[in-house]
C-alpha cells in the first residue's frame, strides 16, 4: 500500500503477530493484497467479499468479522485517515471452534475451497497452517488489530468513529424500543423522566443521561414513526429540558439562545438517525452549559464571575481581572465563588480549559502543543500535568481512547 511506508507496515505486522500469532495483510481499494502472499486470492469470490467487508467496517465503525469458508474466520478494518479511505487491514485466517468448543470437521471446508477454485493439495496445506481459536479470542484480536494500526500509523479514523457512535446509539435505541414493547409502556414519556434526565445532566453523568434520552426517543418513536412528528416531539423534548433547567435556576436563561440553535439543526435533519445524532450533540452541549452557567449559582456576582471565566478562559486571567469585572475586591469574589460552588476561581479556569481541550482532542486533528496554546497554556508540559490531574490520563491517551473499538 503506497500511502503507508514499509517501516510502518513492518512495525504493525510485527506488533500484531507478537500479540496474536497471526499475520496481517494490507489490501488496496482495488481489492489486491499488497504485502504478502495471499492464500485465498485464487477463490472466485474472495475480492468481492473482502471489498464488502471493508465497506461494512467503515459503515459500522468497527472491525468486520466474516467467514471466507466454513469454519474459517478472518476480520477486516477499514483504513481511514481524516475521512479518506485508503484500503483495509486483513487479519490472517484462523479456524474457529464450534459452539461446544470442539474442533470442527474440515471436510466441508475443503469441499468449499475446491468449489471456489483451490486445489485439494493447496486446501489441505492452507488449513494445516491455520491456528485454532475460540470465538472469544477472535473478539480480542479484532480490537488489537484496530488499536495497533491506528497507534502506530498515527492516522485518525474520524468517519469511522462517527459511524461507530451512530451504530452504538442505534443499537441502544432499538434495545430501548424492545424493552418498552415488552413492558407494555405507554407511548408517552413521563414528566418525571425529564427530571431524571436533568438530574443526571447536573451530576455530569453522561452515560445515564444518554440511556434515559434513548428511552425517551424510543417512546417518541413508538408514538409515531413519521419524521415530521419525530422532529416536533424531539424539539418539544429539548425545549422541555431547557424550560426545566431555567425553572430550577433562572440564571440559566442563556440556554434559550442555544436552544434556538439546537432546534434549527433538528428541523433540517432528514432522517431519524440525523435527528437522534443532533439531539445527542445538543445533550453534550447542554451538560457543558449547565456546568458553565449555573448549578447552585444563585448569587448574581458569582454567576457573572463564572460567565467572565467562560468567555476569557484562554487568556491570562488574574484574580484582579475577575474582581475588576465584578466590581468587588479580589478577596470578596474569591470567597464568594468558593462558598457557592465549592471550588476556587483557579480551579474553574483549569476545568473549563480541560473541557475545551477534550472537545478539541475529539473533534479536531490539532496537535497537543497547538491545543495547549489554544486553551491558554503557554507551556505544553504544564497543560499535560493539568490535563492528567483533571481526567486521569494524558492528552495523547485520551485522543487514542476516542478511536478505540469498544469491547
């Protein structure tokens, strides 16, 4: 594969073989394996099936496992860099144990290989070289291949990651629909559900918030699967959340402006998947805004101070700057912020900076050095220290984790 250097191909191949004991092949977009002898290239349907597996890997956002012949398993990952697809990495084949963990009868495999153009001698020689694995080992190896390639190559699978998240959300959504059908739940979500969602948003519990939101989406879908109705109900949902947040704390009124932006995006969505995606994006921004604009901030001076921090976090802010803006002494505003929020002004600045850094690491290809300067750190090592203190990991590891295949 011309776009990958021989050194990178060699490093990936060695690392993967060391971890899993099988080779890795690289296939170009024409379906040709480029770096090794291809035992299955003689099969009449080999190229077509591999091309299909490549497309499925990209569409699903994860390695695609398939059987090139009975009892034989391999897996493919699409090779993407910033939305450009360049080919595929294909794991060496293995023989998979049956459902009782017994070795399979390979007579059917040999017959199949012969029917697709392989000689009897070649088929037996090919099968004798293959390792025999349980299915659980295959699942682990798919993740190792994905992680190994993207860690060594440095490529960024932006489209693949987006598709993985979309697929994962779709699965959660379908599960929520089935659960509601089985429970006989009414096709109207309760007002209490809104409050549960808001409570999880306040606590920063994104996973439970997304689970509840999927349940609410499932209820909306069951009530009427027609797209115009889905848009209307989704707009009602996000507006209801904004309303509930402002009722609990009037200082959250700036959410109204963001609410208009979310609604515009939902209105222009053309499929239910797009509606769901926009709603999840709105949820993430909503959680950030709840933090920035007012949980437990009933003091107007504190609110204004935090508003100032959220707008100037990437500047060299001093306590005196904040005090001058609020028209209080540095001592007074410092104590007010700590009393009402539980953390200091300096800690707020660090938190806001790291939250923005996380977004840039997930959504852009900016280097860690550039991100450090973008969010207000003049020194990369200082940025890394604060990032690790806030998140428990380094910026580089955080970025890699965004593209890791879920277990």
